C-alpha cells in the first residue's frame, strides 16, 4: 500500500516526533512490517494539548453547533466514500477479515451521523426557584479530551469517542493503540478535509506507558475517555484522579451466552458462532462462555463444534474468510496458553488445534476456532478474558442456576439469552448484571443503543444520547428577578 499515514498529527500538521523516534507497525497475518510510524512521547502530548487548548478557546469555540454538525456529517461522508480503502488499511493492520472492517467503518459513519444530529440539541433546562430567582442550565464542553483506544476495532473505537466529543464542542488528543495507528491517523487527516479546524483533533501514536500515561497525567487534559483492558483502565483512573479529571472506562468482558433447551437450537448455534468468532474473538463483548441447559447440552455441543470446525480461517483480504489472524504472534501464543490451561483444568477439546493455512501467511499469528466443553465456571478459562477465538461450554440445570453462573464473573459487559419463552427471556435479562443483554440475538452494539459495562467492565455509556453526559459539564446560571432592592444581610 502506498501513502500510509506515518506522522503525528498535531495542530493540523503532520509532524515527526520531537525526539525523532519511530516504531514499526505490522501486517500480522503476513508477518510483515507495514510502515515505520513516528513514536510520540510526553513532549509531543504536551504540544498536542497546547494545540487542542488553543483550538478549544479559538476556532472551535467560534464554530456554531450547526456548523459542528455539518462538519461531522462531512467527515461521515468522507469515511463512507473511502470505506474500501479504509477497510483494507484496517484489515492489514489488525489481521481482521476485511468484510468485518467494512462493516465497522459503516458503524463509524453512522456514529458520526448520530452525534452530528445531537450537536444542535444540547439542551439545558430552566427553573423558577422562587419569585426572586430564575435559573437555567447550559451544557458546556468538558474541554480537552484525551481519548485512548485499543487495537481490536481501531477506527470504530476512535469514532465512538471523537463523534460525541466534537458534537459537544470539545477538542481531542487521540492515542491509538501502538499496534494499530493507521486508521486513527487517517481519521485525523479526513477531519481536516471535512473542515474541522486544525488542532481540534490531534493524533499521537506511541506506547501506552509513555503517551497514554502522559495523557492521563497531563493537567491540561480535562477528561480521559478510555477503552482497553481492565487493569490499564484502573491505572488510568488512579493517575487521572491526581488532577481530578473526568474519566469514562470501557473495559474487558467475559460475557455469557445462555442457551435454554426451549430455544431454536439452529438459530442459537449460528448466533453464538458470530458472538465468539467475530474479530477472531478479540471483542470486549465476545460471548466467550456458552452456558447450556442440561437437556440441550449434547445436541448443542456437537452442532456448535461441527460448525466451528467448518469456519474458513485465512487471508483477511479474502471475502471467504470468517476468522483472520490475531493481532500478533505474541497474543496468539497467549491465547494458545489459555487453551492449554483450559484442558489441564479438565476441559475437553471439541474443536481447535492445528491449522493448514497455505503459503504466505504467518501461521503462528492464527488460532483455530476452539471449543472447550465440560468447563466448570470457576476454572481460569471461564473466569479470565482470553481475547481470542476460544469458547467454553458449561452446563446448567435450571433458570436460577443459569443466572447465578452468568453473574459469577468479575465482568459485566454483555450477554445473550436464547429461549423460546418470551417471559423467560426478559426475566433472565433483568437479572443479569451487565450493560446489555440480547434476547435471541447476538447483536448488542448499534449507534443509538447505550454501550458500556457494569462491574469490572467499566463505567460510562457510549454510542447513545447518554454519551453526551460524558463530554459535557452542566452550568447553572441564576438571575435575580425580585422587584425589591437587594439586602440579603438585612442591614
Ligand atoms: P490495553 O489496555 O492494553 O490498551 C488500550 C490502550 O491503552 C492502548 O492505546 C494502549 O497503548 C494504552 N495503554 C496501555 N498502557 C497504558 C497506560 N499505562 N496508561 C495509559 N494508556 C495505556 O488494551 P488492548 O489490548 O489494546 O485492548 C484489548 C482490551 O480492550 C480488552 O480487555 C477488551 O475487552 C477491551 N475492550 C473493551 C471495549 C469496551 O467497549 N468495553 C471495547 C474494545 C476493547
């Protein structure tokens, strides 16, 4: 590929890092270097914060909500027009099937359009306090937002933060994951092309321990919006507390997929395959624990494992590929390690093992769709986030036990319930401690629907009207309406 974005984007300019460092970004499926990218450091974060602050108090403050909306819609149109090019770039950098990257770019487009529509509807409220006081509230931007995003959905995760932040009048310093800087940098370029003023969206790739830490600690940043691992989120919240930044955290998951014996088993098998193997299982919302009622366990396990074995694993750019590579060899090794742990703890391998991928691909970066049956919910493989194409099967006896097992993890991001009994679907959904529950559907993330976690999956809701609360401060303005002269001390 030619013309890859390889520089930091600060104040509307493509810049080298101040200390001149670069780092390699890869095409993991082929085990090849994609580009050398400028590696930001704390000084670059400082420059980006200055640019963001200047834009906040300057050009962006002078931009009316209607013009912000228009700019966001133009950015959405640019992404839509370039879906194919962006999807290829994303697919190469992440190793994910290109058709999935295309779908995610369409979600990014819809997210920008959703929040463009909110820019002119940031309403406060008015209140007559008593005959002498009337008040009204304003929804003002929080200020400079530091957005730190992961590698699994790079452009979509950027859009989930950039769209509401800009709609509400904030400016940003965006840090993509070190592994996947490409599409976030492209997004910054396209924002300029869409007429968003220089300095409003700055993009600084670099290591989490340097650039991410500098963002969390910087006194010029008012709010940190983070998506990533729970441990990283906890550390960011601790660092951000020192300057009392606002923080929102979208973290890890270990989500249950509950199959009752009265469910349509074919639909449950097909939906459950998507829920774990999409993005090669590298999804925060992956339903990585399948819980099956005793009466349906054997039939479900054999049908699901057979389908898992039949999924095409291979070149992310091939339209037939259902499961691409993982983000890196190192991550694939970690996932394989989890499979070993699951089997040592008594699980039974129902699908998985060696792959025959042919020439040109880095086989070590791939993991076959894996199913481990007969897993107890307290096993490590059922409690820890594997973040790969690995799912466990666990039996349950009745509804109460299903709910107990579903909730018996530290996370609470997503869940799916498969049942033919409508009342049961809602009953179980209400008792599951997670941010979203699908009844007879694996799809729980849509623009307009709140997305976020309970428990160790974080706090804050994205993708919906609730997200605007994360990016606005409420200001109360009070007016004296009394006809009497002011003499509050009665003197
Ligand atoms: P990660 O926590 O390793 O990294 C996320 C981002 O944080 C990256 O940009 C990274 O460079 C940065 N970072 C790392 N250390 C940092 C530090 N000390 N200070 C500041 N920033 C730092 O996560 P990942 O491996 O990129 O992504 C996978 C994780 O993200 C999984 O746990 C997954 O469940 C989670 N995730 C959650 C959601 C959600 O919406 N809940 C969505 C996608 C991914």
